[in-house]
C-alpha cells in the first residue's frame, strides 16, 4: 500500500530516537506475541514514510535476551514494512576493524541459547533458507549511504550473536577469532531470521565500539567505552539513514519477498486453524 512505510529502522544501543522525522506519530501496537519493546514512531523523510523502533525499549530497559523480537518484527510486518535496517553496537574481532568504524556484515553465526527464533510451530512447520541471511540489495544500498557520510566502512564480514548480557571471556573471544568471525554483538539473532520469515529485507549497520576482550594492548570492553563511541557515531547513523531514504527505490530488487514460497512443509489440510490465524500477517500469501 502507498501509505505503508518504505523502511523501518530498529535502533539498538545508543540510538533510541530519530528526531529528524517530520509529521511524527506514535503507534502502540499489540501483536499475537505481545507488545513490541517500544512504541513504533512513524514519520516522513524526503516525503517518504518510515518507521522507527527502539529495540531495548524507552530508556534501555530490556536485555538482549528480553527483547520481544517476534512482536517487534510482527508489528513491522503488520504495518506493511518491506525493509528493515538494524543499527547496533558491536565489538571487533579483527585488528583492521577499528572502534568508530562501521561494518555491513554479510554473514552471521547464531550463538544464542534461549531465544525463540521462528514464528512457526504449534501445527505449522516451515524451514526458511538462510544461506545468505542479509539482503544483498538492501545491504548494498546501506553501504552507499554510509560511504556518502565519509565514515570508515567495511563491506562484508561475519557477525556472531552471543546470548549476553555479559561480555565475553578472553577464551571465548579468541575462539571466535579462530573461527574467522569479524564482529560480535548480542541482538542480530533471531531478528535477522524472523525478518526472513516475514519476507522483509534486512540489513545491519554495525558500529564498532571496542575490541571485545582479545586485544592485548587495548582495554577490555566496558559499558562506558561502548557509550562513548556510540555517542560519537550517532550523527553518522542518522546521516546515513537520511541518505539511504533519499535514494531508496520504490520497488525491491531481490527475492526476499518470496522467502516463504517453498518453505512451509505442513500439508494445507493439516494446518492448525488457530495457529494460522495467529500468524496471518506472515503466511496470508500462502495459506
């Protein structure tokens, strides 16, 4: 629909609002999975409608494991959002990815333990393809937008999501480096996989705030360190979003809108009607 947002921004640590929006409205939405972790703010940039959601809640009140990822993604799907850009803090596991720089990852490792990572179950089985978890088309557009700000940018890399809320031990941090992981964070999973199930394009703008705990000549990561770098990078994130929205095409040039086409395994006559009703926004094209 024409009045639907063309993009949603999920703001992580350090980005809790987007003051540049014009004609801003606050939406309190209820989903079958409960309420999103914050009200959704909609408004306009360059005449285009976008939505903003604070992942950790107003005032940063939810740990990474407490975030209601399903409600967040479901609410954005119900609003007709076709694209999501996640803005998050991350630690670097590479010498050449320095604090203050930005990474647009193209791969992910899910090392969480206690999060529900699917809308399915309770009588409907689906197996979503995740070989390339991030939308290549949207990621390329985010890369162009970040480059336009003049920030130091790294194209590609593997993002490992840990459970948190604690930071890593040195043994863990060095293990992830041996695996070839580039950056570490706590929120990309299951968000990226839920977005794929919802057939929403998803890309991450990861802001490097520290060297985790592996670096021998740098101090181990602290909250103070993370906040200081994020405060410096907030303007970059906002400017990049503006640049992205300004040049965002109306139509999507990717296959994300068809992720579920061949993913639902359950025979249609065996699907539980109550479950189908609960996730209507996700499966209405196919069931």
